[in-house]
């Protein structure tokens, strides 16, 4: 199905935004802080022009055979992006809680178990009755659905706990979560209206592409603007998040063993007192005899 000029223009704009965002991200060495995000941007910046080229060839009368190549390439890139997004979500979570070492360690463990459970639940609904190439789209879509849920939960967590975490709205971690939250929200909303046999000229495709451009624009603005320096987190000793951090820091660490002395038996103390009293009496008698 050939693309119309408007969709081609929007797709070219997406390609330009992916390339600009990737270059700016690596120019500012943000890949050292978010390595998985750097690989995700590189994947999208490389795969987008490749898929566009294959799609263009496939749209020609002599390139029908490239339709299968496009499908396999698209879903392979889709599956790889889903896997990378799990690691991106963990990076954003760890960066947002960088000031609370205990919560970072304990929360990362819970985050990984939640991701594993989400993947297992998603794959449990996949039908393996037909083990052919058609199972690849189903697995990719369900895996991306799990990632989208995690991204929305992560964004909701950051929005609720920004004040407690002393996290600025201009922080790169929040910006990444905001962009993925827009992606996920758009996917869930459009999935309710998009037909299973949609084409590149459907209205939902234009809306989806518009959402993509909007999210990429937000990421580009966050990457271009200077990030405020994160100050050391100072919280009150009686605050809830401080207590949670202390509890999380204690979990998983072996505490030193303390010998607890049992209370002495009252009968034993009575016997000791009697022995001491007898010794004192004998001493007093001996002193009296020696004087006389």
C-alpha cells in the first residue's frame, strides 16, 4: 500500500527527529547515564530509514516481494525495541531514586520481578497452536503491551512522588518517562479504535504518527535544554521516605549477631545471697575471736 504525501512528510519528519535526538543524546554523553536509552535511540535512528527504504521499494509495482521482508524487519525491530525498553525503564527508575540508595536497591529487585511477571502473563495468552512466522507479531505486540503498562506505571509513580524524591520536572529521567508515557497512552487509546486490518492511510495512522512526533519533540527539548544540577537530597529524619529508605537498606543485609543474656533465675540469686551472707558471718566471727 503506497503512502500518501502527507504520511511521507510526517515519516520523514520522524526520521529527522530520531537522527537529531540520537546525535544530541550522544553529544552530551547521556548514554553514560542511560546506556539502554542510547542503544534504543540508535536502533530507531538506524531502523527507521531502512524500513522506509524497504517500504518504498515494496510500494513499487516491481517490488511486491519486498513486502515479506518489510514485515520480518518491522517485527524484528519491534521486538528488539520492546526488550530494550524494559532496561530503559529500570534506568529511569534508578536515576529518579539516585538519592536513596536503599530504595534504589530494593526497588530495582521488585521492578525486575514485576517485569518478569508481566512478561509471563503476556506470553501465557499467546496461542502456540500454530508455530509459524505469524506468532512473531503476536509475541511482539503482547510484549510491547507489557512494556507500555510498565511505562505508564513508572510515569505515574514519578508524578506522585516528585516532591518526596526532590525530583525536578526538568530532570532527564522525568523527560524520558514523560515521552514514553505519551507513546504508551497513544497506543492504548488508538488500539481501541484501530481495526486489525488497518492500512497506512487510515486516520488512526496519522494520529499515531502525530503522537510520535509530539513525544520526540518533547525528548528533543529535554536533551537540548540544560538540566538543573541535582542537589544532595536532604530530608527530615522523621519523614516517611527516610524511614522507608532505612528499612530498604536494612533488608538483605546480615545484621551482626548479638548474644542475648537470659534473665537470671530468682532461685539462683537467692542461693547466691545466702552463700555471701554465710561468708560474711564467718568472717565476722573469726575477727571477734581474734580480738578476744
